[in-house]
C-alpha cells in the first residue's frame, strides 16, 4: 500500500483540541503538468482508504491518469491519516474529540498549496463522504475550484441520516468489549450488527428482492452479508469507525468561521461548475435532499443515476452499467 504523508505541527482542530502533529496520508496517480493545471482531487469515503478507490483510475475508467494528475487524500480517522488507531492524542466523542470536514479540507489545502504549489483544482470528484468534502472545498475556497462532481452526498447531514448513523454507533458500542470510552477487544457482536445495519441501507429494496447479490458470486443472503459487508468492516479499527461516523454526523457546510451557520449562504458561495449526481434509490442521501441543495448552488447541474443499487450506485466497482453511466457523465462534464 504505497502512499506519502504530509504533516503539520500544532494543528487546531475544530473541536477545540490542538494536536502536536497531524498527518495526511495521500496517494497520487498520473503526472502533474508543467503548468500545474490538471489536478483532480478525489477524497475518500466512509471506511475507505485510497487502495479501495483506485479501481476507477485507469485510461478507460472514470478518471484517466494519462491526462489528469489525480490525488487521493485519506480522510482523518480512516487509519492511514491521523486516527485514533495510530495517534494516542486522538479521542472519540466521549472525550470531546472529533474530526470535521473543516479539519480535513484545511489539511488538504495545505498539502496542495504548500507542497505541490497548486493554486487551482480542475475537478474535485467525491462519492458519499467524499462529496461532503468536495462541497466544503467549493464553499471555503470558491476561487480555487473549477468543477465539482458530487456523487450520492449532501453538504449537510440530514436528521434522518443522523438516525441511521447513530444506529451504527449504538450497534458497535453495545458490544461487551466497549468500556464506555474505548474498545478493550474486538467487538465481535457489535461489528456483525453494524455490518447488517449498513448493508440494509446501502442498497435498495429492489436490489435485495431481486437477489442481485447472487450475480456478484454470493451463494446466499447470509453469504453476502458476511463476506460482502462484515468482512469488509472487520478490516478497520472499531475506534476509527466511530471516528468517521462522528465526522459524518457533524457534516455541515456552514459550520465554520467563514459561514457562521448560514447554510444557504454556504451553498451559494460555491462558484464551481457542479454536477450533482444522486442515485435514484439512495436511502442515505435521497434524490430529494440532493436536489434541494443543487437549487442553491449557482452553477449546479442535477443528473440522477437511474439504478436500483442504492447508495452503492455512486461507487459501482461491481456494476458496469452504472460505471458506464457515470463515466460518460463525468467525461461530458469535463469537456463542457
């Protein structure tokens, strides 16, 4: 797992805690042009690390590394960048500690400007929590972002979405291995419950009713839940899973010193040409929620992904039809 790191000292988090050092892990693909004008920023999503997102970076893929310099910054809390699993200075909600997208974006901005000397981003491509970061970028640095593709994500976590997230947190922390502040061992029952809740929301009712998981090589629903979901989240430290949930819960494009809680003003501040792409059957970030935000973004185009794959339609590594739809939409958007 090849990646680089960028660190800053005495970094003040939005939660009020100052870290002696904070580290951003990142990976790059392709070559930066002499004019430094071909950067695509591709932030990570919940539970993901950069190798999980590399599948769409290829000459015939959604993002072409022969033309673009693609940079994937790993989100704080994901286990590669500064996280509870690798830095004892990090805590959880119980400690009054959390990472926000204000923290993520400020750290990413320092890397792009100070290390790479890049002033303008051609495109920010983000799915789910990656879309949240893309919106924050466009609102906080409007003069520096030319285009945004926001797949299956909103700029502010809705109340209903928070109910889902709190259910995930409750499932994990109900395990006997949770002592009220930390896990003292592997939360076996908690991870199983967590994965089943996640799977039930991640794709649509028609996906399950039509047994689409069988086309992916799973022999049964139980096999799909165990190998397709539970095994995936067992790769991650449970403290990190809680950390990233907290970032998601607290996502609010206006919760920062720039916009001071004015949600609509924060959306209106986005100057980038913005392609808002929800999935037709997404249960996390509904098309209605995404459309409502698109109406406040001055240069937004709304294009729905017609799919029964729910939230997973926005990251279709097992789904050629949705991948082709997204690839065409992104290529047309970049050429427009």
